[in-house]
């Protein structure tokens, strides 16, 4: 009986390791719309950055980091 469990464990381990190599994607209508909105917002942000001065650009970058909650990037 232990041999059966060992074989099942080996198969499951193989499947688990292969799963890391696969790309999974579920793309709902809502996800597509959200991706379009995000792309649009990023384009507007990039356009705004191109129009402002260097000091303002630095401030925007810090604000973006803070709003993302990624304080480690500030160090």
C-alpha cells in the first residue's frame, strides 16, 4: 500500500512542478475592460509626465510609489 501512496505522491509532485512552467489565463469581459482602462490611464500619465518639469516628475514618481504602497522603492 505504501508503494501506491509513493507513486501517487511522485505523480502529484511532477504535476506540481510542471504547473510552474505553464501560463494560465482567464480573461473575462470585466478583466478586458479593466486592462483597457489601465492602459488608457497609463497613457494619460505618460503624456502628463512628458509635459511637466523634472522636479514635478520626481514628485509624481514618489507619489506613485506611495500610492502603490511600495515604500522599499523609495530607499
